[in-house]
């Protein structure tokens, strides 16, 4: 007997044998058991997720000699003939090869006749989106009001191409990509039934390469068994798929985390000896960065293999979240731009060097304490839980007008000990203080658009610019009060009222300073002798708005 490929040998023949798609199966089972059957079903989804398989099982459920139910017997002549593709009352149409309106009319000419053997005449139209507009028009009326003995089962990978008039006349079921775990567990069960030995890493590689398609997974499994001579080894499967050992990706990430350009390029050179698909390597790199970011947000969410879990957990502790996110974005952009590189290896190395060159200063190489390592706390997240670090002088100077002096030392003094009495009232410069507070979003905008009215002891009263009344929100007021309390080292009672009277707000001061700098830049260019000489010689003019002050 000729060999039957695994995708056909292990095709499900009943609803319980299906892997995944529970949301679709539940609806169909309930409809069959409660006799609430629609006349047209549309199954959508990517290739290999079970659209045609579910349609055939549904056809068996409708025509089983034991009666309509969600559990066809599978042994009667109708069930066996449907499984073998020779049931006279099940008409399978490949719309990709029969797109003409004449073909559709030929099919519909027989709709009016009763089924020859079965209970229902079933029309299974695969890749229905390939039909022409005229074919859809010919199908429309029959699809809306078919005879009671006819059922239409439509399948497509591209439902967007179907006319809305067709979609509105069908029950639509969207089949999902299968999770990697479901594919892997099903492949393991098939290998056990077939008596084929396989390494867990090899099955994992095939499951990932299937990209949510069970049929692709079974086809790749067939190919891997042939490639390995009856067994599956991880190295052999990687060689067949053109993928690389994931430990090499971890080695690249370790070099990135250490900021070691020499080690990074050495790993890239070792990788080049394997002649890999660099696009696939970047995908693996981004996949590892994704798992690292998830582990930093939720410790414990890592890979399946013990060795990989340990390596990624170490990287999650040594790389800062900002570093991980930046490397991920550079990797995504590099994956898109890689075909434009003069040669793939050079393009890949440039992407790695870009990750190294643009990583945030001071992130990713801080030492981590044992306590932080055991709790899964990264250096950046640990720093965010302590008192906010002093703002860089350049950043403060940019946010404060030139007429304002440096922040007084008292404003940045460490909080007093709890046992010490309350500190004496401190004179504060609100423009400087508002720029130095560790705030973001709307809370920061609230602080920058307020002016100080009064500060006595633990009481601070601010006046909000009337033009920014939308910021007058109790939630952001509480956030601002908390930041002030932490910064000044004592509990602060904050009051914010609408109206002027408190002088210039930090935002107004910042805008004024920007206008002054713009005016200075404009005057400097216009009075420059060289610029005037060029304008006179070439009869030129200065384009309004083209002059920007140098930061």
C-alpha cells in the first residue's frame, strides 16, 4: 500500500478529534444537537487551521445514517464515503480553479433537485473569495433562499474579499491560529503513536516553524522524519529549517548586555559560518527580547527549556527595560531594512552595532544585588522605587528661565528622620521645583501651569492658569501633592484654585524663554555680515520660520 502523508492520515474525522478551535466547535455542536441549523456556513482563517476539515465533519453530521447529531457514527456508508471524498451528495468545489460565472451556474442548476442518497445536498466551496463578481451575483439568490435540502459550506483564507451581501447571508466562524503548545502536544502524541523517537527541542522547532498551522506542522514533521532517517534530532531539524541554536541568540544578547562590541562581532562571525537566514536570526532575537521584557514585567514568564529559562532570567536581571525595548525596536526596523543592505551579513552586523550604539546611558550594566536577583527586580525597576535621582543640570536649565538662579540646596535636601521634629518652613522657587519634580503626563502639565500663591509650613497654595482649567482634576492634584511631600521631606497639604495672581507659571516662563531665544537667533542671523553679503549678491531673502535657535 502506498504511503499516506501524516497530514491526511491524522486528519480529524469527528469533532472530539479536533485540536483547538473550541469556540467554533461549541457553536456547531449545540446547533446540531438542538436542531438549529443555518443553511450557509462560512469558515475563515489562515491555512491549515481546520476549515475544510470542520466542513467535512459537519457534512457527515448532517448525512449520517444514524441521524443528525454532533457525533456521526463514522462507519455507515455515508460517513465512509464522505471521508473518502466520493459521496454523491457532497459537491466539493475549488473556487480558485472554477471562477467563471458559467461554472457557478452549472453547479447551481442542480440545486433544485433532491439529494440522491443523503439527507442533505452539501456544497463545499473552498477558497470562495476567488469567485468572480458575476459568480457571486449568480450565487447570491440561491444562497439567500436555498431549498430545504441544501446546505452551503464556504471556506476562505481572505474574507475581506467577499462581498458584504454574501457575508450577511452566512454564519461566519473565524478559526484562530493554533497556540504553539497545542501543536507541540499533538505532534508528541502522533510521534508516540508512530513509534518515532524525537528530541523535545526538535518538536519545539517544528511547532514554532508551523506558525499556528497544524497542517504545516504535520508536513514539516513528515519532512523532518525523512531528513532524520526515522528519528528527530534538534540539530537535524534546525539544519532542515535553516534556523539556528537559540543558545547563539542568548550569546548575542549577553554581549549586548555587557556592551562588548568585540564579543558581539565575534558571535556574529561564528554565526556567519553556519550561513543562516539573517532575517530568521533577527526574528529569534526579537522573540528572545520579547520573553525578556515579559519576564521583567511578570517574573516567571519565560521559555520552556530549563537552560533557556536560566539564561533569559539572567538577562532580564542585567538588562534594563529601556535597553530591551530599544533593542526590540531596532531589531524590528532592521528586519524590514535588511533586504536593502549591500550584503546580509553586513546588514546584520550593522543592526547589532546600532543596538549597542544607541542604548540608554547607564542602562543594562548595573550590578544587581542578590536580593534583587531573587525577586526578579531589574536595576531600572529597583531605581524607580527609591527616591528620585537629581535632575541633570542641563535638563533643569532648559526648563527654567535664564533669570532664575540654580535651585537652592534646601529644595533637594534629603527627608528628615521620622523621629526629628517638623522642619522649619522652607522658601521654595516654584518654577525650579516644578521642573525638578519626578512627574509625567497630566500631573506634570498641572504643575507647570500653576503659579505659587502661598507657602507656609506644610501648606502650599497654587493658582492654575484659567486657560488650563481642564487640568483641574482631583486625581492629578493628589499625585502632585504626593510628589511635593516626597521632594520636600514632609507631608504637604496642597490647594489649587483657578485664577491668576501667583505670577508667571513655569510653562509661561519656558515659552517666554523660547521666544527670547528665537528672537536672539533671528537678530543674530539678520545682523550677520556674511549672511547679508550672500543675500545682496544672490538677491535672496530669509525664509520666515526657517531660523531655529541652537540647543
